């Protein structure tokens, strides 16, 4: 944000370097009043991306991790939330970043540079990413009337229509990006103006939303043009100085470095049990060794500086990735093309993991193994089918479990659990309830309390156990 302020100031200084006769023009204007018209379109980009980062890997992401068996709330606020005591106050920040941070800035970009294919394409992808995540988390939400200055209380659109709208927006973004030329954009803190990387990310996001709608044919088609290597991952990459405990750092590291030390970590979560060779539910076998990934994912909640893995202060945080794209191809490919297709895509990911993919240098020398599976491994009595289920079901079960593990730090595990409980309960990773008395897993996160209190068209808060439209 400081960079954005500097850019705005620089624009104003340059504007003052005009001919002398211009100095008395508009003498009664307030020189300190900056409007959107005074700012170049590209300067809204960093603000939109920073807001989207908070939406994707911030507070609500950590809550979704607790509600999908990946994280444990240990004390204070996160302990209460872990026990399903969650109010709309916790959604206020993310709600604001969706509508004020992401949507407002991306709309300004599109308004101010309508003929710039690259900027328009990028802005549409960010908008679709933020709004699509909001629809996934909350259900129905304002979109068709959002950010309309003539409408004080925007209506809440139904969840399916919002997903369809963002898929259409991504189609428009794809059209823009296919016609755009890459150029260096320092304000683009994701891809620095690389049109091809934005294009692939747009396709992967489309595949994500099709998957959530259970439109597996279109999910497979979109993912075929999605992120093709880890070089195209959309990441939040911390760049702040090591001497400053605040600022531009891994967001999880920051909360443990601040007031939330000891409050939340991986603990003995179901995810960690799956990766722990001493656990009864360890997912390893003669072709799979999860030692390095177990250690990389382990979070020391007692001290931020004790973490060298997934939340080390400069460790990038995933938002849209090659791993996600490959596993959409694997799941949707199995469902629509058959076992051989799905298995091929799963093995492509395993090849990436077997080369040390996702691990950082602190753990790349620890034991790991991801040898390719063969079809017989999923046949009755095979390595991944000891309970003799249908062969494709056995493969899908392994793919979903890999999505659960590879998706750590994203919304994938939370989204999959809700999607599959509704349609394929035999495929859901069986993480336990967070409390012994619970009878339902959370199905959504609460609406922003600020929105409920100020929008006359807002619905009554249905609670976290109410299923959203796509997961009925």
C-alpha cells in the first residue's frame, strides 16, 4: 500500500510540471483532494491484489482449515471458533476486502482503461477470484447490484447464479488475455504482466467453479488449458524486510508473531495424522513416503520464528496452483473419461511431488517418495483398494485424499468436504468433528455482521450448518 501511495504522489508531482500559464488554472481547487480520475488505471491493480490475498489466505482461510480437519484452534479466539462458536464479526474484514478492496479497484481499472486488453483481463480474473470465493464461503451474496452507486441496498443473488456469472466473466477475461501482449507491470505483484500466466490461471479458476457446480465435463475441459507447471502458480509472495516483524510476510506467520502466539496450529489434526507414519490412518505405502511433507506442514504455534516450513515468514502462500489444476484433471477426468485418464493425471502430479515439488529447501533433503500408481493398485485387493470397492471409486478416493493434502493452505479441503458430503459421501476424507457433541460439520461461513446490519435486502443469517445451494 505504501508503494501505491508513492505512485499516486509521483503522478501528482508530474502533473505540476506544466507551463507557467497553467499554474493559475483551477486556483480554487483543493490540491490535497485526490479522486479516482487523477490516478492511472494500473495503480489500482496492487490494491486489488492485496485485498484478494487477504480473501484467499487470510483469517477465513484459517477458519476453513479448522473446519476441514487441517488446523486446530488451541486457545483464545481460535479455540472458540474451533468449537463452532463463530459470529459474523469474523467475516467483516474479508467481506470488505471482496467488495471495497477487490471489486471497487477492478471495476475502476476496467472503467479507466477499457481498451487495455491486459489490464482488463487481469482485473476480470481478480474479480472472479474474489467473488467466486465469497460465493463458495457464504452462499448467496450481492453481485449483480454490487458497487452500483444508484443502489444503496444491493440484492443478494443466489449462489448458482453468482458462480455462473463469474464463469462468464472468466470467459471474457480469457478473450481479453488471448488478445493481450505481455508487458512489464510492476504493479502486478502476482505475475508482473505475464499474459500467458494470467490466461492459464483464468482457465484453472473456471475449472474450480465448474467443479464446485459438479459440472465435471466443463471442469475437465477448462483444466486442460489451465496452469501447466508450478511456474504458473498464483501465489502471495512475501517481500518485506526480515528486520521488520510486521509488513509483507506470510500471513499465518504474522499472526503467530503477533497477538495469536499459541492460538492455532496443525497440532494433531487429521491432516497431520494422514501424513504421520506412526498414525493408524497414515496414507503412505510402498510407493508413498510422506515424511518430508509431514515436517514441511508442521506448524509450531508457540513461536513464529520456529517455523521453517509452510508458514516460514517468507514462504509463498498458494492461491491457484498447478497441483489444483492437475487434481481437477484427475478427478474430472476419471468421472468423465475413465480410470486410465484420471490415473495419468494423478501420476503427473506424483512425478512433480517426487521431484520435491511444494517443499522448500529446508525439507527437500528429507525422505519423500511418490512412485507412479498402476491400474492394478486400485483393483479389488490392490495397494489402494484393500476394502474391495469399485476400481474407479478407489481411484477417486485417492485423488480426493491427495486434494485434501495438496490443498493445505487453500479452500480446497473445505470446498471438497461440502461438495462431496452432498453427492459422494463415500469419497469424503473422514476427518472428525471438532467437538464430541457435534452432529453436523459446518457448511458455510457467516455473513459479515456489518452487511447484515446495514443492508435492508440482506437475508437473515442462516448459521454455519445451513447448506448452501450448490451443496443441497
